[in-house]
C-alpha cells in the first residue's frame, strides 16, 4: 500500500533540495526561497503543475509506475532514491539489471546544460530516454514511441520511414553499425535479458537483420561521424560525441559540426532559432 503522507513529504523535500542551477534553469532575481517551484518540477517531469501539486499533498492521487519513473528523472534522483520512491508509492522496486531507463543524475545535469545543443540520452537498447529541444528539431521526438518501437534498432529494420534521415548510400553501413552494437549488448546481457528479446524479435521481423546477425559484425565506435538528411535544412555532416555511463548502460550523445562549414551554420540555426525561423531561412535560399 502507498504511504501517501510519506510520498508527499519525500517529493517536497527533494524538490526543495534541488536548485535551479542543478537542472539548467536560471535562478532569477525574484526567487526568494531555495529549491525549485512546483511548476518547474512539473515541467521537468512532463506533467501538469496541478497534478504535481496534488502529489505533494497527503491525500493526493496515487501515481502510476510510469509516472514515478518520470518523477525520478525530473527530480534527478539516484537509483537508491528512485527505489525508495517506488517503495513508499506501493510498488516493487524496479529491476536494476541493465534496465537502462533511469538516467544517472550526473548525466542529467550535463544534459540540462546543453539546452542549446542537439543532445540526447540513449540506453543500450537504442531507446531514447530524453532529448534537448534542438535534438527533437534535428531527429524528431524519439521518446514518443512505445513497445519494441522505442528502440531505434528495431525501427531501423522494421519501419522504412526511420531511414529517411540518412542518405540511402549510408544505409548498409548504418545497418551493420546497429547490429554490431546489439551484438555487444547481447554478449554482456546474455540470453535471459531484454536485449535477447529484442534480438529475437528482429531476427523474426527482418531478413536483413537476421543475415547481418550471423556475420557477427564488430564495429566501433557506435556513434561515429554521420550524415543526416534534415527535411528542411537538407544534408548535414555531423560528429556525434558520446559520454558513456557503463553502470546504467547509457550514452549521452552530443551532435556537433565543424566550425566554418555549411553544416555548422545550419546546425546553429536549428539549435538557436527554432522551426519557424528555419522554415523562413530555407524559403529565402
């Protein structure tokens, strides 16, 4: 059973302990007290301010496991704090065996400081956990998928639309790269894992994947220099720098371009000015 009073007190204490600088927000001159405002936490957790406010009340609603996961990420909880959150909310503690869906607080703090840069956190299954706004503008909202389609690896081999972001001449190489990445994850996780389930599903759904899997490709690094075909800005030649959290099997990917190049100018436009201005820029060319 959920301990509503304890849950409300825990959320309130963690919110008040978290400073604006911890999540990449400006402190502002009018902020009279420490900690975050409830509406700021709600935005970080992708929920309404009214719902979050009621969660901090002893007789508030009982959040779902999915909602608790969003709260844990929004409040930058450690794994131990996340486990405690689930327990006082009346749920079993999530498995820690390379689940890969809880972002390390340190990695979250880095991502929060990259709000003007295309960056995202991806786990070992190719599931995108969080993106900056420029990353959404560059790649689309990759956090909106459900089921097996959460994995970029699965979408690449089963949904032709997922390949539109890459020039056709790069498809074969990208396919081998994704298969090699899954081979590495499968070797680490074993046959009784979510990785094995994903591999089995792909071998059934995609003859291309099944053929490549038998070749045992080994290619590194995973996030190598790549070309992306943006629907408005055209071809972008980018580098993807990667910060790896081995304990939680996650990568922080940051997309950059060589200064002085056309790709750099377009990436700056995408990151700073937003979609409407991008469209006006394209129309002026």
